[in-house]
C-alpha cells in the first residue's frame, strides 16, 4: 500500500548520498538535532554501507550512538506524531 503520511506541521526530508563521506564533515545529524530543539520535524534515511565511496553514513553514526535504525515506516510516522510536535496540538 501507500506509505504512511505523518500528521505534523512540517517535515524536512534529508536525502544525502547513500554512499557516505570519507573527507568532509557531515552536518546532517547536528542540523536535525538543532531543528528538533525548535520543534521542527526531520526525516533521515539511508543504508549501512554502499559503494563506490564506502564512506561513513548517517546510519552508521546513529547506530554507534545507540539509536534504533530499523524503524518501519509506520513506527517512524508514530514517533514523528507523538514526540515531535503533532500538527493537531500546534
């Protein structure tokens, strides 16, 4: 079926290269954390590793920090709605 749609005020989608980075600082996780402090929802997605670069990915960093990196689309939707300022309470 169709993917679930989160009922949130706004949602910033971060879709960076899946093959990671080996030479530059990746600010995506930092920016997502700062935005969440201001009540702005963010969605990040990725893979654990991908050629040709085989660089460090957001998924690897989140896993290292102990985050749940295996959420289903439905569970991610529920987290966005419950913990990140659902549209119906703003």
